[in-house]
C-alpha cells in the first residue's frame, strides 16, 4: 500500500475544488437543463489529471494512491454535481479497473491512455430491460464465429452511454450455463452494429447521460474478449467492492454538502421572529444528521483503508454502500424539510441534492441486494 500524507491529499483536494469551481460550477445548471454535459468536459478533466488517477504511469495515469481517486468523486458530490460524480466514477473507478486488472497489455495500451486523458469515455453495460439486478438472466449473446464473436441484444440504464467510446459489455457466450456462461467484451462504439438509443429522462442526475444501447450482429475480434471466456460473472463479483465503496463515498460526500448548505441557510432564515437555527426542532435535526454523516464517513474511511490493503470483502463493501446511501437519502430529505417551501423549488440546490440521492439506493446493487449479500456472509445461503 502506498503511503500518503494528509497534507498531500489536502493539496490534491484543493486543486480538484479549484478546477470544479472554474470549469464546472458556472455551467452546471445549463448542463442539467440540457440533460447532458459537453463531450469536451471529459478532455478538460483529463487535462487536469482528474481521470483514472490511480492508474500506473505507463497507462497514462498518475500512479496515485486510490484515495486520490476517491477525492475526485467526493468533491464532485459535495459540491452538488451528483450526475457528473456518477459519470466520472463509472469511467475511472469501474471501467478502468476492469481493464487494468483483467486486460492484456495490448488492451491496456489501446484504451487506458485515452481514458486517462479524456480522449476515450468508458461505460459498462450489464443491466438489460427486464433483468435489473439479476445479471444471470441477461439475454445479450456473443456467438463465436471463426476468430470473431457476434453480439446481439440490448442494454439499458447505461451511464455515459451517449458519450462512450469504449463499452465493457457483459454477454452470454453459453446461454445454457447460467452465471458460468457470461463473458466480458471490450466494444468499440464506432463498430458497425453498435447503436445508441435515447438519453433516458430521469427524476434526478439530469446532466448524466443514461442510455439504451443496442447490438445488432456486432462483430468483434477474439482479442476484444476481456479476461477468460465464461468467467464474466466472477469478474463482476471481484470488481463490485470498489464500485460499491465508491458509491458509499459519493453518498457521504453528497450528504456533507447538503448538510453544510442547510447549516448556513438556517442561520440566515427567520421564522416566528427568530432565526430558524434557534428552534429546537432545527437544532435536533441538524444534530441527528451530523451524527449520521460522521458515523458513515468514519466507516467509509475505514473501508478505503481496507481496500488499499487489499482486504475489503464483498459484504463489508455492501455495508458501506447500503448504510451510506440510505443515510444520504435521509439527510437530503431532512435538509430539504428545513428549507421548507424553498426546498421544493428547483432554484435551490438542496432540491437537486434530494432527487440526485434517490438512485444511489438502486444502482450498483439495490439496498435489498446489499442486505442479502450481508446476510449471506453471516448465515450462508440458507
């Protein structure tokens, strides 16, 4: 595990905040209304060194400790850019690690430098219409044909789907083998047979493009297979702890941002001839939410340390996601309540914090799936 001082992390955090303040904050409302960020933003983030920061230098990264990647997502979430936080997390903390851990040297050199620079946007395509969290029920197929595979099927709710240049696609290479029949493929989005559906309308995270993807006799070479054939489900399970930990870290940071803006608001707003902050209900609610936020922050921080030591297991990562995202939703709801009617107005950022939070309990494995994973670690499958 790489040793890193708090001062180094704080200096990096300051540089992230400055970049987001200059390049994102002035435009984010417009991007939310447009339901997508400009493609050039990925280049801006890459130029600033904020993408795939923990990749080795030979693949375009900075070889920074994992905690630095967490900082990028934390600050995006804390500053109220929830959709962009999710987009960057998928790109840097899901797609890039899949490639880095499973890819051949040729695959890494083809894709990772572009992901670090922002020239290549990454997405991962697992979820299908009608399957949700049940990955074993996927229907997208990859049929061997000579030295190629031919993909057919569709995916939905794919983060970065509109901008993606590279998509890690989960497909059935052996439909009769259940989970053991799933394989992963690196799909170049410029290939014939690849098409994007609509940018899905959502109740929150509006500027994050979330798409339908279609594969119609899409032919990829055998060299596009990521890892070994038939081990896709195993790979998905291996990589999920980092994804779920990052979602938890995003949740804690977003809750922190919502709480900070609420603390400032209640000290300015007057009600019944006194500051809102002087009312007992306000004080007790803030005390409750601050406590929840700090407890979850401490647990997520512990999980980050475990991940960096290679010790974070699936159940503990599931606890981090489950606890932090449920807390995020409670805190964003409690904060909105303290804003009163203004909280329900989209002119106030607290409203965005509220709607952006809701999906956190769904993607990356629902809260119900997290509880099942945790329970199995305690009791087995019975």
